[in-house]
């Protein structure tokens, strides 16, 4: 028994010894981004190798705020990402539930079309989508234009369909026998069971909205409606680039993603593992 525990301890030590360098390699760019955010512009391109933070972060942030109103852009990005994530998770859950639990004519065709849209690059639909939203619906420079067009997510629909397909159908049949309505089965039984998958999907969708650059850049022309990535991109000029401000903004853009992942890490891992079991 003692030899087994020692063997397990040795395996754990070997595993951590192998993974520690990989973790350092992954974290090193993030660390250097933070280090650069604390340095003046001329220090970033210094020939000396600097691995420790300096004292210029506040000054870089002040310059960033003065040039872009970055706090306002962050508020817009957070609001858009949260609303988009909640609505998209709800819509993809309903679509996934319908495709997993109901049999109807054309169901296979619908699934095939959804699978096909995954391979369709966004550049193919961005111009028709822009014309429809900006010219036909007159929604440019609005929150609706930022949130609604990207709501349909093929990956989310297939993700939730897989989760609902793995649930025992007898559970829902028993609820129907007891007289529970369909919408109650979906909201009170299916969604709680799919919570880990929904958490994993929420992280993916939040990350997608948070990093979205092209669509907010096209649909908004007013400085007051810029999202944080678009506002950060305005610091790259033809004759001047505020690298210290860019690094400070990149640190602030990365922080919410880390917070969301740490908060939902347990559900994220469980959701990904559940999707890979079947």
C-alpha cells in the first residue's frame, strides 16, 4: 500500500515537472505584456532585456484614456458581451433542444445546414449583413446592431444539441406523464441538467463577443459607440503608435477574460468533458 502511494506521488511530481515548463511558456507572453504596459514607449524598444515591471502603467493608462475614452469603451464591451452571451446561450439552447428532442420533417436538412455554416467564413456574409443592418434597417451606431446580428451561433446550437441528446429521454417522458408542460420541462429539467455545458458555451460566446473587432468596426462610426478592441486599434496611427497605451489597454482587455474563466473553470471543464464522452 505504501509503495502504491509513493508511486502515485512520483507520477504526480513527474507530471508537474513536465507541465510546469509548458505553463511558463504559455504565461510568459502575458507577463511580458504586463511588463511592457508599465514601461514608456522608448523603454519598450530598448535593446536591454527587461523582465520586471516598471512604474509607468498609470501614465500609460492616462494617455490611453485621454486618446480613446477607454473606460467608456470597456463599459460598452462588457455590456455587449454580457447581453450577447445571455441571449445567445438561451437561443442556442432552445434550438439545440428542438433538434435533439423533437422529430419533424426536414430535421436532418436543418442540422446539415447548421453544420455547413460552420465552414462559412465571416468575410463571405459581412458585406450583405452590413448592407442589411446599416442601410435597410437603419441600425448603425446602436446596441442592437452590435448584439443581434451575431446572435446565431452554429457551434452553440450543435453544442447544446449534443448535451440534450445525452440526457435520458425517460426523464422527460415521466415529466410529460405527470402533466408537466413542454416549456416547463425545458426550463426546469433540461436546462439545469445542461448547466456545465451552458457554462462552457457561455465562456466561448463571451470570448467571441469580447474579441470581436471587424463587425463593431464596420457598424459603428461614432466614437461614443466604440468597443474596447476598436478603441484600442485607433491608437495605431500613420505617424505615431502609442505602444505603452496599447499594452496597458491589452492588459485591461485580458483581465475580464481571466476573471470569467476562473469563475466558471469548474463548469467549463465539466462541460467540455461531458461533450466528449458520447
